[in-house]
C-alpha cells in the first residue's frame, strides 16, 4: 500500500457527514502534504471530495489523484568523455530531465537514473512506479542486465509503461527487445552534416507546438533503419551533408508494442547540445505524455 492509498483509506474510514468530518479529513490531508507524502493537489482534491459528500472507494480516490512518474536513464558516459563532458557535465539524463520540468506542473514526478546507480538505476520498486522510461545509452549497452531488460519489456507490453529511446539508444537492449529487430541504421556519420527536422504529422500529439527546425550539426543516421514498420512517423528529416547533398532520414517514430507505446527520436548525439534545445525539449515533453499509459497502473493505484 502506498501513501496515497493510505490517505484514501483514512478518508474512507473517517466521518463523512457534516463539517466536522470534512475538517478532520482536510487536516489529515494537509499534514500528509506537509510531510511531502501526498501532493498539495491530492490534499485539496481529497478535502473537496469529502466536503462535497461524494463517497469514493479508496482505489478510485487514489487512482484519480496519483501522480505520474517519468524516469530518465542514461549510462554515465557523456559526462566523462572529453568530447561531450563540456556539453553534458551532469550527463544526458540531467539535461533531458531539466527539459521535462514543465511536466511537474501537470502532476509528473521526474526521476533521474543511471547505469552507475544501485540496481543499474531501476530497482523493482522504482520500475513498478514508472509510467514512462526515457533511455539514452551509447557505449555500455552490453552492461545492462538482461534480467532488467526483460522486466522493462514486460512492463511496456503490459501497458503499464511507455518507452522512449533516443539517438544511440537505437542499439539499446530494451529497444531491441521491444521491437524485435536489429534496430541498426545503414551508417553513422558525424561529419558536419546538418538537418532540418520536419513536422510530418502536425496533428500528432508528439508534434503539438512544434514547428520545423534546424539542427546545425547532427550525427547522420542513414536509412534504412532496421525496425518494424512504425504506426506513425510524426517527425521526418532531411540531412544536408557538408558537400551540399541531401538525403532523407526519419527523426521520430512510434509503435504500439503489446499494450504499450514506444517512441524513438533520432537526434541526441553526445557532442551536440540537442537536449538543451527548446524544440527537442518540447518534443520529449509531448512524447512523455503520449507514451504514458492512459490510466494509472495498478502499482500506483493500490
Ligand atoms: Zn551519436
């Protein structure tokens, strides 16, 4: 039982009629909020619900008010490698998490995780609370334990968590496990190529508030990309090589795997500042909300 459920059960078992009941409940909720165990919004919502005399079971009440959690995982190399540590001194998970801050105002909790953390950053307890997992890796894919990968894939397929892989995470174990293909591109070239990122499906939730934009430098990932046919490609792209030649490359691809949503975003090479750019941050915010399970998972509601 988590704190939300505990609070909800206290509400459900307490007096419900009259001002006395509402006041006691509000006080209890405020106390919990002060301790940081349930949010202010939860406390206010719970107080108002009881004051209005609406009877809700503990699960309904907890489910209606539970916050959602996005975990941003990276492998701890971008902050160490000489070519990237100046851009990502606190690793890429920090840069991505900073860009997601607006989600906090919409009930999201943002958690950073690293391969270097205990349990490789994802304990069973954390994973069971995670609605969306964002993954960046490059040099240490092989170190991620297969047991953890299996748990991630299982949770996505069960519709309990969305998964977002970005850039070199195309070769990450979780993405390969979910998509079931090699997930390789034809080539990988960082030669001063630039790219126009094109909003191909303006009505797709991932493109909300996003217009075409240019990345002055990008590592060119040459098509074809060995993945299953995506259900949507909301973001397309045109690479321009140093010699002026252009070629297409998909930049944002969506799948539904089992009952879970998966998004892959092509930019994000560690020596470029993509994750500090407002357009990229907007896309990742949108992707988190798109990938989130449509209702809170049982792990959160009970
Ligand atoms: Zn790269």
